[in-house]
C-alpha cells in the first residue's frame, strides 16, 4: 500500500497522544490536535493540566507514551538523538523563567542561537541587531542581560527564539512572571511574529490575555484537548472561563 504524503498545510499534528508520569493519571489521554502553518494557537487550562508537557513533546524534550507527535509530517518520537538538534533549530522556544545568560550581553544572548548554526559573524551581527529592534531593544545590545527589567529580559528571550526565523514558535507561560500591563505588551511580540508568518503555540492560563488578543484556543481538560475556537465568540469565551477557573 502506498504511503500517504503529509499535508503540507499542517505544521503540527497530535494523533491520539498519551503521556503518563509514574502511576498517576495520564497527563494526556488520547489528545489529538492539528495546527496549520501560520496559525496562532493558545493552549489553556489550569496549572498542572499538561500545557508544559504538551509543548515538551513538540520539541522532543520528552516522548509520548502512546500515539504520534508529528512536526512537518515527521514523527518526532521516532527521531534519533542525533536528529533532535536539527528539529530544535526549526523551533523557537520561550519559557516563563526567561533562561537568559545574565552575565553576558544582550547581543551575546541572542547571537548564541546563530553561532551554534555556524553563521558568519557579519550575518550574526545583522540578524541580531535587526531582531532586537523588532522586539523593542534597539540600542541595548551591549547591556548586560542581568541588569534588565523582567519585561526586557523576556524580550531578549523572544529575540533569541526568533533570530533564526523558525517556522514554529513555542511559548510556555511566557508572561507568567510579568504584571498585566507588561503581559499584554510582551504578548504583542508574538502576534507580530505570527503576522510575519511564524506559527505560534502559546500556553497560558491568563484569562485577561486570552480575551484581549483573541485567537483559536484549545483547553486541556482531564488530559484531552477541547477546541474552543476564537475567544472573540461569546459562547467560546464562556466555556473558556469555566475551564480555566
């Protein structure tokens, strides 16, 4: 029987995915999801619902215990360890705790994503400065990252994730350590990246953010993914409030 070619519109697909930790109830219980290229998707649910687990499966920070996780048609769970770095070069990742090098300059923090790819110095300088300007840090390249405010440090982390133009950007509660005004400001950078063509998967339980910048939203409910549609729709918004309460 001939194999079916992957749908090129689909950048991510979860096919009946299960994930267990020890003897606890499954974090993911037959979860299925399709994310198309160029989409902005929120993943919501209360703390402990499995949002971080879901993202880890996408960049092979963990393996599923059942089902398939596909990136551009390839099952990431079957990749060899040697192939995982190549996968991650195509995925930008932003975490809640920034994970920046506090004793290095802003420039160095962003440049490292290109240095590991062996990019020429002139290309690195051009791309880093261009990306810093895009996230509102123009002229801050020589500052030590550790002296920046929390919002500025998260901008550095976002710039690092975007500098090599990944087709997929994953954000794991990226505004969780920021105040509401900064959260809305920083979340706008992900919308900017999405408008430029990057697919964004944004995990959050921030109700105000979900309503302020509506996009298609899925909720993790008892290990399953429930598609709420765009939260601009009143019925979906009511469902979201109940699920993330």
